[in-house]
């Protein structure tokens, strides 16, 4: 239960807020403006399909 709460907090709060903060500092870090806006999407489904698993071997 606690891991579920932490997982949701990470995806809903930490990633968007910290990502936006880092996005603002890209100019200072890389000395150039970013070309694309960040999406802040975290992959929900990380399971591999059967055909994908055969490619890994």
C-alpha cells in the first residue's frame, strides 16, 4: 500500500515538478535552448510482448 502511494506521488508530483525545474535550467546547463518541449510521460506498461522477447534472445 505504501509503495502504491509513493509510486503515484512520484508520477503525479515529483516528475512533473522536477522536470519543469530542470527544463528551466537547460539553457544554463547545456548553453543552448531546448528544441522540444518535455512530455513528462512515464511508461505505464513495461511488459514485453511475446514477439519482442524472442528478439532479445
